[in-house]
């Protein structure tokens, strides 16, 4: 268990620290320079190249340690080990990067009597740009009577190491108090093929990768004059995220945790890596994309090279995109220096959304030994956009797994002016909201349309919610679409708002759209109007149902379109598409066919049917609940032939048109929109 820096202070501040050093014996001094930096920090990118070169020119007397922080942006090293960086940052109270310390102190224009560039060139205290040769020479010339050395014994498989730190008091006075003796694993040099952050840096040196031991730093409490002591760090585990085994080294130093002063330090050599270790490099991405966005596929592949000294017989190619990881095992006989194309035999269907394919290699030669260098496996991701086709049985979407505040997820793309007004929401985004704002209060998240702040005088009043996946409807003739909504009209000084919601479907992956639902104003509202901002209670939700029939298509895509009237909040949740069989009794008889058009309709519907011989028919309109609404024909005797009647509905909704002849009944659904 790792002790936090605060816990360490608690234990280390018990008792008085006494450190009296006599200059009677001069010992070799290694200066410790620690820098807090970040791969996405622009000032770091501009100051580090010269700073790194200065440290490199002084390796015989200076040990550099780089702590890659989590701010101001992404840093791959910090993503792999943030806690250790936080501990050192808390010790020194570091709040900005880049900041460099020398033997535990932040240098400024007074350091060494003003020998640095902090005064002459106006650098801020601790700026790497303020360091020069005179600063390092001055620090190396400060006397110390503490001798320190370090040695490492590496396991043959490079999975762990035993480290021994030797400290000798060459002074005439004892060392008394409590002093830290950490061991840090560093990578001396990493050269990336591309900048992993945003500041352009590709060259990283002396990066701290782990601090040992994990359960708190060991303490030196007392060391008599002329005496020596050894700290044993046995079976130190080497993290799997190390980029280059050849560049590893261990660093140690003696530090006063109260004054922060570092008295001396030491570093090991880098290890000799046995020739039996493998190194398989990715030279090129060889993925081939096929198809349009709907149902897009990829034949995954990569060109690799044996950059090591041993024959490679097997490996696993790994491709990661979205929440999916695909692994493919390959056998080969790849000699050192040779290349080979490893490609999957069948294309892979890609998931919906704008995503990227990440490439990696693992399990080389059965993972018997670690790979030497992971940096030559790093290549740019392959971006793609796709719309997946998923079985209708699985088309049930909520938003619980989506990040609150997001406008695009694996499921939906939300569009509004500057992406300001339609987002995935949860109650924690709003003050004083205690009830979950998902459907009927049973879920935490929903799609939130902020009509209240969507000022149509200043912003485009249109928005949309696009469901990225297509439903596979090739095996069904009718589907039922349901969703939950909650909305209140806004009372604007006696005038009620008229925010609108439409639902559209596409059977050709979004090339053409058909309106299937339309509500606005009072029809859209699920509770009484209000002047305050609306947040739904569990009983202020309603469920809408859309039924589509006579389907002869392969896929169905769905979207909502929104139109703001600068009214009040709208919430949407629990979207489902399921197979639906319209109740139809279709016995062989004299009705040859019946069709409805247009369907959906906004004013009237034409009912076309054909009779194979003279017969009496009934033509009725029913509600979805089976209630008779209107009789168009009542036991009307009609001759053989084709007929057309029109029906003008009085309100919107979905209705069943029923044509009856003898024992034959043909029922079809029609949707009416206004």
C-alpha cells in the first residue's frame, strides 16, 4: 500500500532533525536535478531541448529525473504512473510546469550569487531555461561528507531486480534524524516516432517510471562517523509499461524531507539485455477499409520487422477501436532483420461512430521473454467513421454508460448550435436537483435539449439526435419504436412556447429520410406549463410509440430533429426498436390487395384496394386500442375492379384501416402527423 505524502510527513516530523556535517573528508558529489514537465505543455517543449542537452553534457556530475505531470494536457508517461508524480509534486508544492529543482531547491536569481540566467534573462524561479553550466558547476562543487552508491542485479527475464544502496558517513559527526533513501526507476532516453502529446516533443530523457518501495520510503535514522549502511531493495518488480528495457537505470539519493535538501545521489548503469530477447517492430499499418459508412468493414493488418537478435516464431496482433479489442494469433519463422505482412483472413465489421484503430503486438514467442523496445510498436492510429448494423433484438438504448455532458457517444450524435444545447445529462450537472432525470426517474441520465437557453434570435434553432447504429429489419415486416419524453411549455408572460420534436427514419443509411412523428407545444408537453426551468419528476414522463409496417427494407436508421422556440427543457430516454406484428386476419377471399398512401400523412390518406369479383365490403378506421372511429363503407356492394377512397383524419396519431369482405380481413396501419 502506498503512503501518501501527507502520511509521510506525519511520521517524519516526529522529533528534531539534526544533521551536522564536517568538511574533513571530501567525497564525490552527484547533483540531483528534478524537473516537472508535460508532453502537452508548450513552454516545456520550448525549454526542454536545450535543458536536456545541458544535462547530457554533465552526466559525470549531474543526475536528471523527469516527472511527467497530468497537467496541462495528455502525457503517456503520467497516464501510466500518476501517483508517484503526485507524491513528489506535493512534497515540493509544484503548481506549474516546467519547473526544475536542483538538490531539492527551486533556484532563482539569487542562486549561487546570481550565476544563473533567472536574473540576466528574466526567467521565473525554477525555469529550465534559467539553468546554465555555471549553475551545475556550482552545485557539483558544494561539499558533502556523505558517500552514496547503488548497484542493481537484474533477473535474466528483466521482470525484477535486486537493488542495493550503500551510504557512508565520511564526516566526524554522526548523522541523526530521519532521512529518505528512495530508489527510482528511470528510462534514460526514449525517442518517439511522433509526438505523443501536443507540444511537439519526441525526445524524452531520464523519465521517472516508478518509485520504490511502494509502502513508504525507507529512513536513515542514525549513522556514526566513519560508518556505512546498506539498504536492500529485493525483488523490485519492473512495470510492464516500460518502453525500452535497454534504457533502464536506478537512481537513489539522500534527502531531508523537511528542508527538501538532497545531499548526494547515485545512478546505476543501464542493463545488458540478453540476445534471446525479442523485438518486433511495426513498420506500417496495412488495414484496408471497404464499403460505405453503413456496414463498413476493415481487413486488419500490419507490416512488421524483426528488430531483435532472435528468431520470432509467433505473435499476436492487437487492434483496439471503441470498446472493442480484436486479437489475432500468427505463426511465422521471422529471422532478425526480416519483415512480414500479418493480416487477418476475414474483414471485421466496424462499430458505429468516429473512431480510431490502435495497433499493438503482444505475446511474442509465447511471451516467454519481454519485448525489448515498445516504442517501435507505436504508430499513428487509423481514423474511420462507420455506421454499424445491429440485430433488431438488441436495439434498446439508454444513456447510463455515456459520459454526462458529451455530444457524441458510441450510440448517438447530438447536434445543436456550436454543440451548446443538446447533451447527455444527469442531475449533478444542475444545482438543487435531487431526482434522477432519466426516464420515469428510474435512470440517472437522458438526452437534454436546453430550449430555455436556446435563444432563436441569436442561434440556429434547429438541432438533432442521430442514432448511429442501423437496425437490421430484413426479417421483419413491421417494427415498433418507443421512447420516453418529458417536457413543459414555458409561460412567457402569458404566451406559451412551441418547441418542436420530430422523428425521422431512413431505409438507405441516411441518404433519404421519412417523417414518422411530429409534436410541438402542448402536444409535446407532459405536464403543465411553467415559467421556471423544467426538470422532470418521475410522474411527468410519457412514452411515445411509432409503428412502421409493410416494411420491405434491409435496415432502419432513426433520428430526432429538434426546433427551439426558446421554451423549456426537453428530456428523451429509453429508445427501443422491436419487431411488431400488426393484428391482421388475412383469409383467402376476394380482396386482391390494399395499399395506403401517403403513409405517414399530414392531411388525408388514400385507400386503394382491388376486388377479384363482385362482393359486399366494410371499410372502417380504428384506434390502436381497437375503438371504431369512423366507417367509410358499410356493407357496400362493389363490382370487381380497383377502388380508391380517401379518409381525412381529425387528429394526429396512428390508426388501423380495416377492409372486411366475408371472412377475409385486411388490416393496415397509417400514421398521421400535423
